[in-house]
C-alpha cells in the first residue's frame, strides 16, 4: 500500500533525475591517475537513494520562487555531503557495511584508501560548488549556504552525531541523549536542507521560524521511522543491512519507547511539523506530503 | 648551521603562537560524548608543525595591510585543512603511520573511527570558520576564501594529488606526472595560502600574477626539498618515519633527477620564486626569507 500523492511521486522522480544529471556533469571522469577517484564518487553519488534532502531543499525553494539552477546547485552540494558521510560511515573502522542502496559499498569496490579520499573529495566539492559565482551570483547567498552546510556537517552536526553514535555502544543513553544524538546525526542536515531553501529565497532569519520548526520535527520523525524500519523492515527492500542497532546493543527511540509509543510519537511529530507550515498555502503542499511520506516509507 | 634570518625566526614563533591560540579557542572540548572527538582534533592541530601555510598567508596579507584578526582566521582554516589531510593520510588504509610531529598519530591514540571523524570535522570547521561574518565581514572575501580553499583541498588539489600518490606505487611515473602529482598534493594548498592573502587584501586577479608565480615555484621547491629530506634526513629531527618512498618503490624528483640535479633544481626554483616578487619592496622580505628557508630546513 502506498499513500504517496501523485504530486510527491512526480517531485521525487524529477529531483532524482536532476541530481543525477548534476553529478554526471560535475563528476566527469578525467583521463589521468585520478580516474578511480571519480568513479568511486560516481558509484556512491549516482543512481540511488531517496534524495530526501535535495527534495526538501527544492520544496522549500519553491515557496520563494528561487531560480531552479540555483536550487539544483545547492541541492547537489547538500547531497554530496550526505553521500560523503555514507561512504565514511560504511568503512570497516566505522559501521563496516558491505551494501548500500542495493550496491556494494565504495570500499568494497575501490578499496579503503580510495573510499576515504572519495568521501573527502565530495566534502570539498560541496563547498567548491556552493562558492561558484557563475551559478550563485549573490555573495551573501554563497557565504550563507556554506555556513549553513558546514555547521550541519561538522562536530555540531552530522559528524558530531556520528561520534555520539560510536559512544552509544555499551553506554546507557537516556531519551534526552538519544534525541540530541539524532538531532545532530540526521536532523542537522535535514534542517540545513530547509534552511538552504530559505537562504536561496533571501528570507530574513525572522521569517524562517515556521520552516525551522517544520524541519526540526520532521528530522526527529524521520529518525524514529528509521529506527522502526531498522527493526521491522525488509533488508532486500532497504538495500542495506538492518537490525544493526539491536546487535550493537544501542539505545534507540525504539528500545526506550517501545514500538507503539515510538510510532505514536512519530505521528505526533509529523502533525506538529505540518502545523508549523500554517502561514503557507497550497504552495507548501509538497512539504506537507514529504512529512506524511516519512511515516509511510518502506525503505 | 642555520641561515634563517631573525625576521623569519620571529615570524615563525609569532604565527605558531597565534595558530595554537586560535585552535585552543575554536576547539574547546565540550562536556558531552563528543569530548574525544575534540581531544583528537586538538591532538593533531595544536603544538606542532612548521605552520608553513599560515606563515605564507600572514606574509602575503602583510603586503596589503590586512586586518590581523581576518588573516588569523583564514590562516587557521587553512591549517585545519592541512591537519585533517595529515590525520587521514596517516590512517592504516592510507600511509599507515604511527608517528607525526614527534607524537603518536591520532588513530594510534583515539582509534581509527575517531580519527576519520576528527579529520572530517576539521574539514567542515575550516569552511564554517571562513563563512563566519563576525570575523570576516565582507561576503565576497568569505565566498572567495571558501572557493580558494575548497579547490585546493578537493580532487583538483590536495586529495587528487593524494590519489595520484596511491597510484604511484608500482607505476613508472615520468617527471611530468610526478610534477603534476606534487603540484596537486602539496602545491595546491601552498598556492591557496598565498592566494588567500591576496583575497583578504582585495587584490584583483590581474594583480596576483607575481604572487601566483612565487607560490607555484615555492611549492615545487618545497616538495623537492621534502624528497631530499625523506632520503637524507634524520627521523628523530623530522618526528616522523622517513625513507617511505624508497620502500614503496615510488618515483620522486630524487629518483628521476638524482640528488645533485634535484638540489640544483630546488635552488633554481627558489631563485625564480624570489624573482616573481620584483614588484614588491622590503615589505615582501618575509616571503623571500620563507623561500630561502625551504632549501635550508632540516625537518
């Protein structure tokens, strides 16, 4: 059963095509000893994933009539950061995963050294792409997008959350600590996607309160849904190994709340996320669809 | 014997203190599960190294009367990129080094996962620090510094050179390919340091030709000197393992040119680098000192 709207279906398909097209151009394989580095980046970046973060960026940018080429560039940089984090998270020294998005992980195909460098390169390229005045002519927009993305990627965001996650094994984290961990690990980049749409739309910070509330609640709902999927999902559909938190003995929303309360909490957060959009009319329907989709997804 | 001028001595000491002071403030250890992540970053970033890149940035910024706080911020971001690359290069899957700057490497002290994340965090923080309008008020300067540094760090710079270096083992690279490899691996970040000084000084690209020539020749001279040091230097003084290129069977300037011609080439490049500064008076004497120092250094 799928309750995805036709509008959301179309948007996901369109964004997926656009992001693949961008990576295809920006990651053209050079004819020199760096060829494998680019092949490794393409392997990880292209042809897979839900593209949730680019979708959120596009959906937010739509509210403010942002130029599509500008939004596409920012969305590609954002996805590059997400992809680099997946490459590094999958490394033997980290989560040691063999499969991702239904394909062998980068280090399985290209070796560990190349995987580390491919992640590092996508990380640097994300900021190079955001700082490109040919595509993003406004220097305030360029600098603010860099700040938004760098904060979300670093120790006060995604990488900081990943560090907490490493420490979670064997620790008895409480609900507050798990919430903070997840806000950093996945919430920060989801918030950065929505924030980037507002930056591109030159919305002053005071005008971003509703969108920030939306992103915050959506991020937590997404993570709870992810925990449920990890515990109850189908590995073939997910395209990656599941039940890892259980094996590692980590506290999650699921272990702390139980499946029923976790599901209820996710539903409440999605309702709250949608309520934060009250100032917007039908132009925000795609953002509302995305929030509902988070509860329904099976991969 | 040392031929370092008193001026260079004083500048190195001053820059070293300033960079350590910046890292000390910017990498304050939080009281939460991310503490080890910050300790790992501090271990790698503080109290060591020649600070050659920050020194070049400060010396260039001096030509244009750049505000010292702006130069210090940019220099710290630049050094953070250099330090992150050392952390990742030292990993078992890369060069597998146990010692760096006379101390155990980050993964030896904090483990591989934490080392990967510490590198990733310094990478993100470098861009966060450059995009901070409180310290760098001009948005053009912020965006241009990000572009400068991101290009120098990514696949067309440092990380691309590192990838070529991985492929160098067993390949019979010729002088042209080794030169290209080194221009990417170490030259790009040295050039970025000088370029950053010019960006901070709001020098239009047409006014940067001499400085770019200086940085280009200096970068190659530095690498040849590094090869000579690797072959002839003292491990205790260098604070790291030497003779690795020889063991790995890689072509270097030394294997391709022989020690005498390599030394002669480095001398010529330093003379050329200094000649590129002809438009500047005594205000560029520190840049000239740095070029001469590259030939004389013993670590």
